C-alpha cells in the first residue's frame, strides 16, 4: 500500500464512531472538504430559495435528504470518500463495512464499455420504409454533419455525433405498416448528454422529413444506453467457502427469478442512486437504464452476478450508468458541487465507475447478510433510532428510548412504532415520578 493510501486508511479508521465535528475534522485533514464546505454543511446546506425557483416550478421550499460518506472504498487502486444522499437506514453503513472487507482481502476494478449515447427519431408509419431507409443512409454523412453543427461546443471538446442507423420496428397493432426509427450515436464527453442528444435529434427532424417525405413524430434520447456500459468487478480472496457458496446461490436466485431480481436490483440501486443524488446526477435516467438493461434477454434478471472461483469470490455488474461531471445541476447545486469535489473524479467515466462499484458492493453486503444472519436484526437496530424519533423523543430522551428499544429487539426480534411510543411514555412517567 502507498504512503498516501496508508494515511487515508489511518484517517478513515473508526470514522463511524466519531461525532459530527470529529467527522468534519477528519474530512478536512484529508482534503475531502474545505473549511467553507464544512461551514456550508453546518449551516444546514442550501438555503437560497431563488435557486429552487430557477430549477423547478411552483416552488415552496427544499426537500432535504441526509447525506453521509461511504468509507473504505479503493477502486482501481485509488481511495475514495463517497458522498451518499439517502433516507434509508443502514445503506451507508453496509457499503462502508463491505468495502472494508473487500479492501482487506480483495479489490474493485471498473472499466467503461463504449462511449456513445443514443438518440431516437421516430417515423411512426413509414409510407415507403425501404425508400426512406435508403435515402436516410445515402444522406448519413450530411445528417451527422448537420447534427454536429448543433452541438458545436461538444465537437470542440472532442465529442459529437459519430454514427446513425435505421431500425425497423413491428408496430404490433395488426397492420402491415412499419415504424422507422433512426438511432443517432453521440459521444457526450463529460456530460450525461440528454440535452445535447435531444437538440441534435430535434435539429435533424426537418431535414429527415425533407429527404424522405415522411412525417417525424418523436425526437428523444433513449435511456437504454447499451452502447455506453460500465463494468465493475469485485474479487475477494480466501473467502470462507460456505459464505462464498451462499452468496453464489443468492446470486443465482436473482438471475433466474424476476421476483428476486427486482429486490436484488433494488439493493444495487440503493447504492447507485444515493451517489447519483449526492453528485447532482439524474438517477431516474440511470434507474430506467438499469431496469431496461436487466430485461435485455427477454426476462427481467439481476444486473449483478457472483461466482465462487476456487477460493475467490468474483462479482460482476454491467449496466448503462450514464452520468455527467458537467451539465445538469452539477455546477448549479452547491451540494452536488461539494459531492463531486469530495469524490475527486476527473471524468464522467471515472464517476460512472465509482457509481457501479458502490452498486456492486451494496449488493455484496446485502447478499452476505441475507445468506447468513438476514437483514432484519441489522436494520432493526438502526431502525430503533428512527422509531424513537418518530415516537417524538426529544434530544435527551433519544438515547434511553433507543437503548430500551434495542433491549426489546434482542428479546422479541421485532420492534414497532407502538413499542417506541410505549417506551417513551414509560420513560416520561418514570422521570416524572423521580422528579416528584
Ligand atoms: C433493502 O433496501 C435492500 C435489500 O432488500 C436488497 C436485497 O434483497 O438484495 C436488502
């Protein structure tokens, strides 16, 4: 391990046991946060309502999510502190704990498979499919050049529209009409590229209509970006064979059964979405891409796979994780800017790799728990805090109520909001009695 990595390990050790101020201090020492960023977070984050007014309509305020950091991640040999914005208890803890396990006896690697995003131009009912197809393909270079005129800035940065294809789709309406769909392939460089590809497609609409005499209906990007996939691989050496086998079997379950695959992929997206939100990226686009890619064989399957190879457990995730480090709200939303700076990624490709790695690690944490002790106990322990808060416990009441809830959990294996309310009531009654 390098000196830098050693220092990182030292400063991150015991992070979950620190109080808030100590956490800020460690992150300052690591350079993950600046003093002004700490101040911004201490002040409660974004306050400027004008920003919200610029972003959405009918604004009445902000919806705030807790943001934490996942620790122990080393991806492609580089250490990361990963911001995650999410309301669900135990996601950040599970990611950090699982990354620690992998850090101590394995590694995480990622790579990108492809660069181009996809735009679609629809001719709903082609009057003459073959003739229109020929005309579009004959004018292909001209159409690509026209599209690149619209995204000149992107072309100057080394990206732009690269290719175009014509697809024939069955309308599935019992008619003989054919749907013609043009696919535009574009390298968006560091942007997620939705606006760029939408502009390029819309700009081509009049020209396509002129060339073919057909009527264009939709012009829009596709979120099923199977031309720009990200792969993450996790290896864990010398794994306990029973544990390795349990995780392999859990994975097989999610490959063969859509009911299990849905929950498995939800667990993967627990990690993926939390990082995307913290970095101001469009998590709905990635969700749509992940789910549609999971159905590519005609059946909804897991987007991860775990196999025991000798004494090494190997996990793989491949998915369209299309993200940007520029554009969207990445430069407008101060918390997203902070999240991206903290991650210290130098490209959208690197960001996609981190997101994929967190998804795969999150999945490993869930499968490890599910194939051994289950998730209820861990969830419930952390859930005790939420229940105590929901029951109305004040700052001084929180800890005693939590402790009583955890004791109850140890006895009966389940705790509810009613339990929390009863415990809080008992606590208040006892306190009043002692005060009389
Ligand atoms: C809960 O948010 C996520 C899990 O259900 C994922 C899984 O079942 O793999 C634990």
